[in-house]
């Protein structure tokens, strides 16, 4: 295995292109990899061509892997199943663990590359992840589930840079101007409009059902429980209501949703399962993010086996089972898990 050889995940976007360019300028032997993951019609024809154009510009070889079958098993099917269970999935975190830093590290081994690099906005010291310099683009929340043992092999050239600087750099390089002006990619790459449009091809999402109050009384009707996540306040009827009502819980078995006032959404503790911890501490005070792009709140954490019992120091509204809870000590990512209970 060559110690200066790095495999770069290439999407055809400005971030991965600049990452490959920076690594080559630093003296690494760089090769690129484009992964075909989902099967959204027309997507790969466009993006693979962009990735090839980027690789040609940087002057590196581009490998192409068709991983649609594995992606379907490890990311897409769990996405469908989680919504069917009345929970809110986080497919990006699963994709990062299983595909971008799972299958890709296997391919790095195959070609003898010591390192794996991507255009993610995140930092690592080989032991922990850290939030990126550009807090508006930080992606550490979605990488909490990456296996700890591969951290020493990961490189993130953009971790200490601002997105605006990357776009300016691309715009200043002859031949990369078009990359600088590309639009941002969507958070969930296989969802073009709404997640329910994706679900409709696999499950019946439009079966109307009852809306209940906290006491179990039928107070209205909804258009199908998979249209709703915890905290949503639109798309269902509550007879005679003048104040907003929010989804408090979802009962997929009976196709029912329970609604109430905003204060009913207040959560002061969560239980996590399927942990992925970078710290060995079993009980500690830290902060936790319970959703992407939300403020981290102070908490106390007690770990027992593969579960974490998290006591929040302040109420958080609309915590959804199925989402990721990620622990931070200042900008250091301590680990996280999947929300199994919210109380």
C-alpha cells in the first residue's frame, strides 16, 4: 500500500474537485472514484460526466463503481422501512457509514491507497471528528456513524476552509469556472421533490386515517400517517380548532396520529440505541444535537451497553424517533446514536 496514495470520492461538484486538486498540489498520488448509488433516472448520466470532466481537469484517473444493489439494501430500504414504522430516518448518516466510508475504503484497499478523501466540510485528527471551520456547511452531524477505526486514514481538505473561499478559488482557475457556479446538491440525493413522492412507489402513503387527541378521542382526519413527522402542524384537520396543533406521536399499526399543543412536544430526555462512540467515557456532561442545523443543548449522558440515556438540561421541541443524536464537546464530536425514545 502506497503511503502517499489517496482515493478521492468525486461527485462532479466543486467541493470534491477542489479537494482532489489540493491533494495533488500537496504531492499526493491521487485517484478519483465515482459511485453509482441510487437509481434516480438520468442522474448518473449527468453526474458521472461531470466527475469525469473534473478528473480530466485535475489530471487523475477516475474509477467508477456501480453500488446500486448495496445502496438499496443498506440505505434505501431502511429509509422506506423507517417511514413505514412511523419514524423519521436519516439516510445520509447510513450512507456515509456504509457507502462513502464503507464501500469506498474497501476500494481504497483494492487499489493500494493508504488514504480516503472527500469534499465533506469536517475535520479530523485521526482519533476524533471536529466541526468544520465553516459552520454554515459543517457536515459532522452526518458523519457520526462512521467507524472509528478508519479515522486515521481520512483526509478532508476543506475542513479548514470556507465554502465561499472554495467557490472563489474555483472561479479563479481557468477551466473550473463552471464548477464554481454549480448549484448546491440536495441533502437527500435520491429525493428530488418530497420524500413522500419516493415512498409512493413502494408503499401506500395516501390511506386516510384518524387524528386523535392525547386522551384518545377522534378529533379529525389525516391523509396517511407517512406524510407526517413529529412536530408537523399542517396537512391534517382538527375539528373546531382555533390554535395550531402539532403531531405528537404516530401509530402506524392503526394509521393514526396523535396531536396536541406545542408545549406537549417538550422533551427532556432521550434514549439512544446502536451507538457509535469515539470517546470511551461511560458517563459525562456534554452537548447534543437532536437534528441537523439545530443548536446543541447541554445534557448528561450515561452509557449502558449499546444504549445511551440522555438527560437534557433544557426542553427541546419535536424530537423524532429514528433521527440521530450526536454529542459534541465544544467542536469535538464525541459520538452518537439513534433516537429510540423521546420523553
